[in-house]
C-alpha cells in the first residue's frame, strides 16, 4: 500500500508539472501587434494647430472648443460599479457584442492617468500591458488610454498624470479628456494655453482620437473635419471610424460619473464601429465622450486580472491570444486625498481629509474661526479672524513684517537714519543722536557736545605736543647758556690782550 501510494504521488506530481509548464511558458509569450487600427497615414498625431478646430464647429458653439462638467463627489457610494454587457447590434450587420461599462462615482479622487509601467515610462518610450501597469499601481479597474508611436513606441498627445505634466502636445492635439484640480471634467480640443493653465490646472489629462459625443449629440462628422485637413488622410480617417473592431472610450453621464467603456472585437470581423459606439453611449446616458486607442490595444483589467478578450495572437504559439503592450492607462483606484497631505492641516483616512481643529474643507484648506483661535489680537467673524492693527496671520499671532504697520499691515513705515517703526502706530523709534517724527534731525545737545569736545581738543595739548615743546625749550636754554658763556669768555680775553699792549707801550716810552 505504501509503494502504491508513493507511485500515485509521483504520477500526480508529473501531471501537475505537465499542467504547470505551459502556464509558465506563457510568461514568455507576447502579442504580435497585428490587429492595428490607425487613424491616419502619419500615425496618431494630428496635423494642424488648435485654431483649426474652432473653424470646423457649428456656429451655435461659438469659439468654445471643449465642454466641461462638474464631477460627481458621492462619498457614500462605492468607488465604482462595473457591469458586463452583451448586446445585439442591429443594422446592416446585426450581431452580438460584449464588453464592460464602469461608472466611477468620485473621479477626482479615484481616477489616474498612468504612464506605461509607472512614472517615467513615457520618457523611456516604454510599452507594457495594462495588466502590468494596473498591478503595480493597485488599480481596481484599468483600461488602455492614449495612443503611441508605432515606430518608436513613444507616448503621444498631451499627458498629465496625478498633477504632473508628462507630455506637452504644444497646441497640436486631437480630442482630449481631462480632470482639473477642482474636479471639473473636460472633453474636447485644447490649446496649449488651456493645457498649461495654472489657475485651475489639470491633474489628469490624456489624448484620444474622435470626439464621439458632444453635449449629448453624436459629433463624429465634426471631428472628421476638425482632426484631419488632408483629403487623402480623411479617407483613411473615415475607414478608421467605420471599421468593426475592439474599441475603448471614456465619457461622463448627467450625474458627473465618469464612464469607462470597452468592447471586445476583431478588426473587420466583430466589435463596433465608432458610430455604433457613440449611439450605444448616448442611449446609456453619456453626455460627452471621446474615443481612445482601440483594436489590439483594447484591454480591460479588474483587480489585476485581464477580463477582456485580446484580438492579437501570441508568439510563439498562435493558438493563444495575448494582450498588447500599450502606452498610457486609465486607472480606477481607492479614494485618495487631494493633496495627499491635506495641506498639512489634516490626516488622509479612506480618501477623506480629517481636518485639525480650526480647519475645514475637502482638502483642509479653509480656516474655521472661533474666538479662542483669534487670540488677544483678533476678532472672530464668519470669514475668519479679522486682526487688529499691527497683527497678521490666520490666528492674528504675528506682528507686521519689518517696515510695515497698521490695519492688515499694509501701511509702509517712513523712518530715516536706520530707525524702526512701531507695528501698530507706525511711530518711528530713533537711534541715539536723532530725533523728529521721522528721525531726520540730529539732537542739538549732541551737536553742542561735539563742538565743545572739538574746542577742548584745540585748547588741550596732547602728550606729543608737550614733549616736543619741552625738548624745544631745553634746546633753546642750552643754546642760550652756551651763547652767554661764550660771550663772557670772549670779553675776558679781550680785556687781557688790551692790558699787555698797554704795558709794552709804557716800557718803550720809559
């Protein structure tokens, strides 16, 4: 029995290895990239600037080239709800299609545009599957987004990921989808100034091709004119629109929920053309929507698992289907605070900022006034603390900056000669030796004292002067003494000589 049991175990191990080997070998498989759906002959980039778009619009739309909609902020609902649809498409080629529609209830805090493989993927001209990017970022739902250069694999169009500008299309772009900092959803054509706006900047932005729905109406014909200005390219562009294929799109409904759309397909065999996608979205309550990369790029992932049916066959085993490595990804994740640190005045808990005392708002960026918060130098009002003259800050705890005084610390001090001013009244505090309202005058006592000191200095000889005077007097006395002695010696000698001469004279006379 023991030998029989061991044999059975060995057989099971062998069978298990046989079953596992093909699964492991799939790790080396990759997509052939055969099911390519290209919108124009030059690739995915548009061929003209933003000003061309406004010239192709209906007159009623004026010069506005995009639509905006406030996003939903339903905190009580789940992050998102995803459904699988299997629908019969009527018309010339009636058929059944299947795909996914996902409704995101709080897109500002739960949706991100991701670079392939993570930050820096576009800079490296990187392409990876949606599944790889989604697993790294912890996405609940994820699908492919923007187009890529089929020669270099580089990302195309405008890209902003979690508030970081990854790629600037420099004013030349196709249909765009973005989310601004205040949660506004944006669909349409954007100038470079729109993309780089810092008053209400984009926190997420990605480029597609063809604005499917505009304000609840199908917009494909207008997009064909706006996004292509060459007749030969327009024919290729129309083929791109009319092809049956796997498709991916993003839009929003009347409640401000973001809608992610994906339908399985195989180019020219199954799936939807863009007219059918637009009609399907319209019937399901979508207001604005743009088309994203499709064909073999279309992939939909739930919790790290690929749930769509890829149209590309695998290498080296063509019996299987493989997901294609793509460019950017739309990721639905758990709620995150914006900004993540709640402006330093709160703590992020389950995507919500729990504000510290005295602060309020979704991002803890609004100061809440209560009497104790304003301290002894402010008055509490519904708009916050109103500070007394000479005081500033949220809680009126800081004096005016040097050189300023008064109400709101807006008055400028006027003081001279290095003087400072009182932060409340603006009165100058003069340095020693100066006086006046602006410290512009020297003190009279200081002038008098300085004059007296100069006079005393002139009257009082310095030690060096005294020394020289003594030396001079000594020399003068010494010279006078020598002169006196010399004079006395000369007189005595003269007298002696005169006497001798007299004696000789008398003797001779005798």
